[in-house]
């Protein structure tokens, strides 16, 4: 499902114009990105959490050059679904 599909589905179910729904969804995504960039997690009860995970420093290998690389500690965005959401997907 693409963003356009989501906009169309929300527009059909709510009766709100496509342009308004698209602006709302884009504002939501921008808000989530800004929050995660600011190291603030986003919690949506019954749906899940958008969180920032810390990845530890590690060694990696470049097998074509036979060298070792050090990947520094860094942060990555992640999504953790709520238990209710997980049960719905499992029981599908």
C-alpha cells in the first residue's frame, strides 16, 4: 500500500477531500520525523511506537578488499507495534 492508496482510503471513509487528507498525512509524517530527529519517541496507543534505537559500535568486513571497518555507534528509527496490533496481525 502506498501513501496515495492511504490518502484515497481515508478520503473515502471520512468524506474529506483528497488534498486535505494528503496534507494531514504529510504533516503527521513530518511531525514524527521531527520528533525522532529530536530524540523524542512517538507513542500511539493501540497502534504502536516510533522510537529511536541506539546501535552499538561494531566491526565489519569488506570482503572484496579484505579489510576491517569500524562502524561507529549510531541511532536508527524503528517502529514497535502495540500488543493489540500484533494480535490482530497474528490472528489474520
